[in-house]
């Protein structure tokens, strides 16, 4: 460098001023100076990384005798450079080195005198830290949730919905004169309002409980990471921890409540539809002898496959976070060795692996959905065929209601 000046930002004054530096290739160079004398800035300037400071080389004067060339910085300027023996003639360098030597000898003597003795194995009560003062015991305000509450909320809402449809069917079966009576529309309107109120209460209660559980799980996980031992952080990379707090927590907050809610709701809807269809045409229930075992086999096959695919996708995502965090923390080193392309290619490979896992998960979901659609279509077709065959023995309105529920099974699947 020949009279070079460096700054972090063009709007700020230079931090390294008029640097004259000539170092031979292969030389081991040490940079010394007080705290804040821009030692790390000089390293960043040499590497062309003024936007990033790596403060790992500080106050290690014990290594100075091993260097071929030493540089003394003071307020952003080179005050002196040369061999360490030459720099020892400067008072502040000599004092710092002697102070370090004295401190090292004291530590060595102290470590030799600290011999373990069983008689001294005691602890001062004042020094005992009460863990309860830091980690508070988790308490539950509302207590446990009974399974009857869940069952009543979901079954009552869909039960009122079925009663509403049944009342509409009964209303339609009356003569034109009786259809104009006021109690029919009034009862129908009341049932609709009850259905709406129960649906709102069910959704509010359900999402409140699920999101509260996700919040408690996040807090416990966060406390576990904060109070975990060093071994935990050494055995678990940063990307794995970030994956737990980012994508997995997002699933708990967003995907899991909706999926769980839809699962319970659709399960009760399907059971209710089967009951309505069976009441309208009991012969349709014979088809369930074939459909239910086929469905259970497909579900078992899909769940086992999708679970493993989801695990692979989660592992590949953790590798992306790990690579990104490690690259960001060592960005100066990456640029210094000019291996940016290698890291970019590695990042692209890991993203592609994660994308393949996610695509396979979507493909397995569509595969399962198509087969469910085929099964519900078969049930609708058999219901229609049996309704036509037994039309003389069935009530037309009940047959129409049963056929409507059979067709809606396909919509329930979505």
C-alpha cells in the first residue's frame, strides 16, 4: 500500500489514514495496537472487506515473538513496524508484553495450587442460586380440556346443519297451501342462526386453544435453548435450531390449526353424510364393506410415505439454514479465498434437494386425493343406481337428500 486511506462509508471520515505497507509474500505478520486502533480494519482493508469487521485478532501479544514482521497501529495510522525485538524498545509495547508475561505466571501458579481436597468440599449457602427465581413453574389457567367439549362443539354444529336440511326437505314435501304457513320459514331461519352461532363458537374456541398450545410450546422450546448446555449447541447446528423456530413453528401457528380443524369437521361431516344416506337407502351401506377397508389401506400407505418425505424435506431445509448462517458468519474468509462460486453451487444443490422433497410431498398428496375422489365417485354412482332401482320403495325427497349428501362427499374431501 502506498499512502492509502480507507473508510467504512463514503459519508464518513477515513478510519485508516495514509497507510504505507509493504509485506513480502510468505511472511508471518502480526498487527498490534490498543483497542480501537483499527487492527481489524487493516485486515479488512487488505482483504477488500471494509464492510465487514473480523475482530478475532486482538490482544494476543504472546504470539508476537513468533512473527517475522510486526505492525504497530495507533488511531488508524502505522506508528512503527519491523521485528518484535525492535518494537520492544517502545515503552507501551514493552509494558504490555511484560504485563502479559506476569499475568500468565500468576495463572500458572494458581492452577498448581488448586489441588482438590475432600475436606474443603462445601458450598456457601449465600452462593447457592435458587433456580426457581429464574425459571418459573408453568401454570395452566383454564385447566385441561375435556374431550366431551370438543365432541359437543363439533357434533352440535353439524347436527343442527343436518336438522336444517331435514327440515327443508320436510317443508318441501308439504302441499303448496301448507308451505305458506309462517312457522316453516321461522323455524328454518332459527336453525340457520343456530348453525351460524355454533360454527363461530366452535371456530373461536378451537383456534384459541390450539394457538395457545403453540405459544406455550414455543416458550418452552425457547427456554430449553436458553438454558441448555454447551454440548447441546455443539451437537446441534444453527440451521437445525433455526428450522425448529421458523418453519416448524410456522406449521404450528398456521398450518396445523387449519388442518386439525378441517380434519375433525370433515370427519364428522362424512359420518353424518353416511348416516343420512343410510337412512334414505340402507342398501348403500353394503358398499362400505369394500370402501372402508380400501380407504384404510390407502390412508396407511399414504401416511407412512408422506411422513418420511416430510422428514427428508425438513432435514434438507435445516442444511440450507446451516449453510446460510455459516457462510454469512464467515463471509470475509469466503471472499478472501475466492470460493464464492463453490458456496453458491452448494447452496443451489441444497435448495434443489429441498425443492425435490417438497415436490414429492405435493405429488403424494395429489395421489391420495385422486384415489379418494374415485372412491367417493363410486359411492355416489352406487347410491344413484340403487336409488333408481328401488325408487318405488323409497320416498322421493329422502332419496334426493341422500343423493345430495353422496355427491357432497367429494366436496368434503377438499
